[in-house]
C-alpha cells in the first residue's frame, strides 16, 4: 500500500499485515514491544501512584469476578429453579440496566466527597450483595439482588478510572489504560478458573460465597491508597461556580461529548457482552463440553484478553486512541468463523483467544480515552455514567441472543453475526470522534 491508500492504511497494523496477512508475526512483534514498555512505565511510578493503580485494578477485577460468576452459573441456576435459561438471563439484563444508577450515584459521591472513600463504600456494597445472592431462595429474589448488584457494580469503573488517571503521570497513560481495563478480563479469568475447579464441589451458591471475598480489599484501600491529587487541588481552589451546579445541569453543559460517549460505549458494550456472555452457555449446551473444559477455555481466552489489552493500550500511545480501537475492531471480523464455528476444544480455544485479544484490545484503550475526553468538574461521574448508559442500551443483548438461538436453532450464526455487525459499527463510530492522546487532565 502506498500514499494513494493511506486513508485506509492508517487504521491497520501496517503494510505487513495488509500485504501478507501475517497475523501471527505482527501480533508477536507488537506483544514483545508492548510488554517491555509496561515494566518501564511501572518503574517510573511513585509508591502512592502504584497503590492507587493497584486499588483501582483490583476493585475492577473483583467486581468483574462477581459478575462473571453469574454468567458461568446460568445453566445451573436455571436447573435448580426449574426455569428456562432465557429467564435466568434476565439477571444479567437487570445487572446491566441498573449499572447507570450506580455510575450516577457513586460518581456524584466521588466528585463531592473524594475518590478514595467512595471506592471503599462501593467495594463493600458489591461484595455484600454478592454474598446475599448465595442465599437466594427463588429466582425472583435473585433477580432483585442482581439489580442491586448492578447499582454497586456501576460505580466502580468510573471512580477507579478517575482515581487512577488523576494520580498517574500522563506519560504512558495508554499503557496503564490497557492494564486497568483488563482487570475485567482478570475477573473473568478468575471466574472461569473458580467455575472449573470448584463448581463440582460447592455448586453455584458456594461460588457466590467465594465472590464475597473482595470485601477484604477495603483494608488495603483504607491503609495504603491516597486521595486523588487533582480532586484535592480542586477542593482547595474551591471552584464554587462549578461545584455548586446541580449534577444533571453540570452534565448538560457538556452534552455533545456526553452523547457521543454514550453511543460509543453502546457499541463497545455490544462488542464485549456479545462475544462473552453467551459463550459459556454455547460451550456447555451447544458443544456439550464439561464444566471443567469450559473453565479451561475461559482461562485461555481471558489470557488473550489480557494480552490484547496490554498490546493495544500500549500501541495507542504511538498510534493514538482512535487508530488503536479501529484496528482491533476490524481485525476481529476475520476471526469470527473460527470463534463461532469451531467444533473441537482446540479450534474453539484458538478462536476465542484471538477474538478476545481483539475485543479487549479495543477495550484496553477505553479508560484513557474516556477519561481524557471527560471535563475535570465531572470526571468521576462523566465517563462512568456514559459507560453504564451504553450498558443500559445494550442490556437485552444476552436475552436477544438466546431468543435468536431458539429461533435459528444454533448458536454459531448468532455469535458470528454479532461480531461482524458490532465490529463494523464500533469502527465507524470511533472514526467520528476526536483524538485525545496526551491531553492534560485539569483539576476542574
């Protein structure tokens, strides 16, 4: 490809991939450089910066663990309560629907009272609700508890991202974005491993008890994490003319950016939930694999998620946020047949690994991109609420996929169709946004 095709070439990983299709060689070189940069950036952090990043990463990872334990246990819950799988899928729907409520409440709390105390309250809430799910006597009670869990889950991402990126230096922000977002993949990996190793012995209720363990993280946050310097600076300056505005009116001040982020995050949420939430059920019911095999495959494709987040988060420091997202989204399309139509564990494992490498590669840019686009006065509530409203708009994804499967009679067309449609939409929407790499995060 030469100059005449530069408009297309800029959204791909380079001429080597376009001309030779050498996907494995390209990914290997990308990964080697990316992982080397991760260690270099971490060495430059001060102790308070490391602790803030670790607290945010762990809170998001353990939150995702609690979410994906439900995903893994849907068939078992349906069996115990003698109800269709699609009815238990409503628990996922309610979790996603109520996440914007949590993003609003905890985000507003973090902007007013600080990131650290809000994060502590948030962790306690989702841990205790997860424990309550273990004792749900019926499906309706479980559905109510998952709605409450959605409120708690909705606050963690925005508060943690604000604490992280207001504390860390702007250099390497894309690298840390890729790692932070992959806390979600780490949570999924832990859920898959727990399901594969423990489900046979303790059942789904026992797994929900394990999911209450994140409450222990509160001790680390309280004793080792410092408040965001940007939030402290804003409080000292007493920016009264901004902080006294009602929250909703404050958000409306930045309405065009806010609306764009909601649309963008709707595409992102469809990309992740459309390839992740139904996949364990597809492996269990569509391919007849055992719980142990599903757990093993879950670990494998979440390793792909971790690698993708690291690689594309780092590449976004050189390429820019938009180009990294678009590249990852478009590279997911040729992987769709292997991801959806493989029959053996080896083929499906390879397809799922590559798919989640690209899905979470795109997602790895999100924490930095949304934080950079968010105005200082509403930085804790703005990106988190946009993210969770995107979840709300796509909250029926799992239910619709299950209904489509019942209508078509097979999972693979549903999975492959979802990937192609959503990847194209995500690339197009991202192309319409503005670049944000390297902007200063003002205090507000």
